[in-house]
């Protein structure tokens, strides 16, 4: 059975990591596969390439902590 993607988008990246690339983006994915939850971030301006991507397995606890951190960041930005 294949991966089931809950989130898969190209998002803006930090300029200093992109060196001389204009408008850098990284593919960010959240997906389930083989009964596990995964977070993957790709290389600069590489969509669906499988090149230099980093994937981590998230436990339910770690996923909840990431969600809480993102919600805190949204509140800081005045969005919640």
C-alpha cells in the first residue's frame, strides 16, 4: 500500500539556505505509510524529485508537540 499524503506543498524557504536561487521553495509533506506518520522536507526547488530530501517518523506525541508549536507561532503572528 502506498503513502497517503495529508499535506504536500511547495513552501517558501529561507534565502540564506538557497544561496543564489531566486524565490526558493521546499516541498513539505506529511504522510502516512506502513502504519506510521512521516514528515518530509525536500531540497531547494526540487518537487517530487527524491533528491536530498529529509524524512522523519513522528510519534503521536511528537506530532502533537509540533501542532502546539505551530499554533503558538500562529498566535504570535496574530492569527489566532
